[in-house]
């Protein structure tokens, strides 16, 4: 089923550290290690980005255990984070020039909204902020930048016009398979993530995630509004923003993803609007699943089927918006004068970056695997103030596969994708 491809704009993407090892000790060396927090990591048109910002993001993503990573892993993380901060600063400066910076009232409103959504008491909230090296001032500044960039992208993409009737018809005729409704179900999901991914979640390990998921499952099973609870508690940005709307699965896809038992229960026993009575493990997360709509038989939809024209219209508009926003950012990056001092340090001292992690204590039985693939993790939203409501136009598709994706964000399997977004220029030595 064709759904509107959501506008993918901008985020601060950073390296995500997962499966952190415990019971080990040591310190890290290499570029950025032990740096003065006031040292300048990079400049954008003369505006400095301090090492303090880079280290704060490292600390938040590594949950305070960054000294257990090798210098090589830390250097890769710092560079990835810094590049994202550079892109954010470039776009924020454009927002200032275009007068899309939010008012203090708007920033305060968003800050208070997020504090309330955290579900923490004021004391717990303050303790969490301190734990991750965040201050109220730095959090408000990050929110201000995120809102400014969102407004800028809305302004830029506002010039996109709806497609004409002949273009809608041509799209339909060229993609007939996209409009075949196969037997299956539209599922809703509230996602609870054991990882501290910085996407509005408050659980940081498997035990906390299971406890929260069970509590939420009980609430919705007892009649709490699913969409409302999803907006309050889902720890994944798309399902949170869309009130639990997730994606459409064909029957075969459900079997592959969740097993024959789940698919059989959904297709033969459950009714529309019913909550699945068990937590569903999926891609390292826990799901509370709702059957939103069941498609009993295969169906071929036509241009006259209600909703089809609007689906095509939304898809084409949002695909153009995505491309326009990415192109605007690419031009902005090319025009900016950027100096990346941290990258220069790596180039000047490449042999200082040891790949060896600190020694693990002999009695440690923990998993020492740390995921340091910066490309695959570039889609994880930064916990630097947990600010960006949108995704990077150039985010890695492989990384996105591991995330629950609402149907509203995905084109049909056989539909030609929108034109690829241009790669943002990495100008590090003007």
C-alpha cells in the first residue's frame, strides 16, 4: 500500500555505543582525549564548536563509559559527532539569516513539554541532566537550534506544488504493483527500547525496558487510549509522533518477522482495534502491538479507489521536499567556511590511535562487543539535548532497517524510490 513518504529533513546523527562492557578500567588517548572543554574542535564561518559539545555527546551515547573504548573507537565517534554538529551549525546559521529562529516562549514550551514527557520528577529530571553532562541552558540552546532548522526546512520546502492530474495518473500506471493490497494487517506499535538512544526514551537497560513495556501493556489492555499512550511513552520517534501508527505487513511478512503463531492469531482470531496480549520482541526492542486494520483478501485498487490519489499526491510532494531539503543543505555546506581542527589532529598523528581497549577485569563475564560502525549508526538521533524531531536526509538505509518503520514513511516495495539525495559536501579545510 502506497503511503505518504514523510519529509526527512535534518538531525544531529551520532555514533551509538551499544552492548557496553562492564568491570574494566583504563583511560583513552588520542585526538580529543583529555582536551580542554573550551578548546575549539571546529569553526563554521568563524563560529566555534567547542570540544565540550563533542565530549557531552560522547558521554551521553556511551552512558559515561567512554573510557572503556579504544582510542581508535573514540576518535571515530568524536569525528562522527563533530561532523554532525558542523552540519547543524551550518543550517542554524542559515536559519538565522532566514529569520526562522524560534522565540524564547516557543523554546520554553518545547523544553517543558519534553520534561513532562520524560515521566520523571523534577529531582529525577535534574539528576538525569547532570548525569549526561547537560545543563538547562545547553538543552534549551539545542532545542532552539532544532526548532530553527525545522522552521527553515518548512520554509524552504513550502514552495513545492502539488502534482498535476496527468502526473498522478502516470505514476499509478507505471507502478501497478504498488496498489495491490495483499492479505495482511496494518499494525500499530508502542516501542520500548532498552538502549538509551536519545529518541525520547527513559529506559536504559533490558530490565527497565521490560518493566516499562509490561506497565504500558497493562494500561492499554485495560482501556487506555493507544494513540495517546504511544505519543507519551513510545521510545521511537516515528511511532511516538504518529500516535502508534507503524506499518502494514502482508501475512507472509508477519510470519517472517514474528512467526506463524503471531500471524495466525492476527489473521484468524483478533479483531480490528484489539491489543495483542503479549509483548513482542523485535530487533532488540519490545513492542506493544495493536491490530489497526485487517485485510482479509487481496485487492487491486484503482485511481478511483478512495484515498489513492491523495496517497500518490502526498508521496510525490514529500519526495520532492526531501530532495529539496537535502540539496539546500548540500549547497549550504559548500558555501560555508569550515575548519575541522579535530580531523586535522587525526591526519597529523594517525599512528597515535591505538585499537586496543583497556584491559577487562579477570572476573568479568560481560559482553565486550561495542558497535562502532559509524555509517550504520548515523541514523541514531543524538542525545545532545534530544532535540531533533526529524531524520537526516542522508541517513543510512541499512541502519534504518533495524528500526520499526511506520507505513506512512515507506514507499511500496516495487515503487521507484525518489531521486537520491545528494551527498552533503564535507568541507573541512577551507
